[in-house]
C-alpha cells in the first residue's frame, strides 16, 4: 500500500498549481489627481480658449473656465498648475508625463491621434489662408491645393493643423516656410512683409488678422475648408481620465455651460455638426 500512497501523493503535488502573479494596473490620472489634489495642465496661448492675462498674469479663456468648473465639481481642493506648450510639443509634454491634460485648442487630426487620445469635441473650426490684396493668382473658388506650386512660398506654424495638411497633401515643399512657437499670426504677418505669398492657418486666426491688416485678405472667409473638431488631449493609456472628461464635457454642453463660457469672451465658434436640442 505504501508505494501506491506515495504515488498518489506525488500526483497530487504535481497537479498543484502555483498562485498566478498579477501586475497591478497603473493608477489613472483621475485617481492620482484626486489623491494628490493637484493637476498639471498644458495650454497654448490661443485666445479665446486659453491665454495669460497681461494684467493679472493668470491663465484665462473659455477652455480654462470649463476646466475650472470641472475640477471644482470634482474636488474644489484640487490645485491646477498650468504649463505653456506649443503646437509642436504638446503631445511630447503629455507622453513624457510633464502634464496630465492638454486643453489647447487643437484640431483632432489623424497624425496627432497617433500620438495622443482626444476627448470628445468642445467646438468645431475650419481652415483658411491669408494672401495679399490684389494678388490675382489665387481664387476663393479653388481649394488649398491651388497653393501647391513651385513658385508659391507658403507660411505655416510648426505643428499646427495647416502644417500637417501641407506635409500630407502638397508635393512642392521646397518653398515652405515653417515658423516655430505658438503664435499663429507669424505666418500671416509674413504675407504682409512679403516673406511668403500665402499664410495658412485656422479660420479664426485668418479672420482676426485680415480685419486688422488692410493690405491682405482672408481668401476663404466666406467658405473655409476642412471643418474639424477641436478637443482636449490625454495619453493613449489614460482612458479612465478620458471617459471622465468626456462625461463632464457632454454634461456641460447639455446644460448650456460650454456656450455660456464661450460667449463671455465675445466669440461664437462654428456650431457642432450634430447640435444638442432640448426635447
């Protein structure tokens, strides 16, 4: 009997499973923000969404007001720490952990979506271009591809949506002039100075520049092209944080808060493709 007992014991030992070692899931930004009572937020100087007030030196804007209210309802004790970024480096600031959220007014383009995850849209915006008044080489009836010529000098800001469009769709890039930094008016001012023939940017920036400079025109003022969502951004693996922000943005839109914050800065964005309507 003893050999049989030993054999059965050996079988029992061999069938015993070792406990499975599981790795704890990384803490979401939402949990850490609530625990540490601190959130690090990237912004780009881009009125009326976000800008530093020259008098108070505080960051203001309707995206700032929206975030302030979200954080107040989450926990009024949470401190918001702002860090200025640019169109070219806001994704790097997110992925390196320097910031937990970018509230910059950024287009949700596919190239950017390879690097970060966007929240649901807050507003929508189109693109346009600045050219010198009386320059008959360009027509508002034609799209931006009319600029894709070897004799045309094009100005864009590094990392901005128009820069991505040109890199993706244009063939003649030898005369492309790329300006660094967050100031989108640089490439438009280059048209006024004669440095470039065309300055490409978003329709809000071109409209504002054309109104202040009589020597140029907003070529697509009546028919801006490429209407695109504008949204905030988080890291790809931070889906709990993204879902929380999506819920907050949707709630604020339905309550009319997004529109109210926007109107405080005397601006009205393009309305969403699908508008919220009360039943």
